[in-house]
C-alpha cells in the first residue's frame, strides 16, 4: 500500500529536519509509541502498544535511515516483526523544500503487512494507515511548535 502527500510546516527546513531526527519528538508523535531511542547513527529501536478493535498488541519497531542529504531528504526504513498480530514493514521517503510559509514536507511511503494484521482487510488498513499518518503529522507539528515557541 502506498501513502503519499505533502504538507506545510510553519518552520524553516533546519528546524523540521532536527525534529525529524529527534527520537523523543518522533516518539511523542507516533500514537501508542512508548519507547524510541537511537541505537546507532542510523538506527532507532522502540515499542508501540496499540489496540485494534478487540485485539491488543505490543509491536517492537526497528527504524533506520539512509540516503541522507542534510536539511533536504532521507529515506526511513521500518519494520515490526515477531508479534502474534503479524508484521508491518515499510519505507518512507521524506523531502523538505523551503517555501514562503516555512517548509513543505513531501512524503511517499510504501507499507506491506502480513499475518493477522493483513487479515483485517486492505481497505480497512488503508484508511487506518491514512489516519495514522494524519495523526502523526498533527502531533509532530504540535511538538515542533511547542519546542520552538520560545525561539520565535
């Protein structure tokens, strides 16, 4: 499943970039993420606890970044495997572009899933994935605004 789009962030690319690399900002922006930390210069590990209907699950997550062009773009690879609920793997390309309002953030993500999570149905998962992306960016923007309100 592919999810893509762009959105305007009312901060310069350098601020958005630093926030995209801040594990705590990312953790607070991901619904259900209870732990996320850098384990190397390119890898993060964490835990997400979510409930999907009657099913509760804990997802260990591993993220890595590649193709980094500082303040402009990078690719994030992610995986959550080894749970009774199934697995999710994906890749997201992020690109930042300075605009009059601050930064336009472009993203293209490819997500694949299997096991019980895939049995829920691709249409339901597609709408859920879009909501997760929208919720992530709403929380992410609030985090950036909060972290930078004293700097403006």
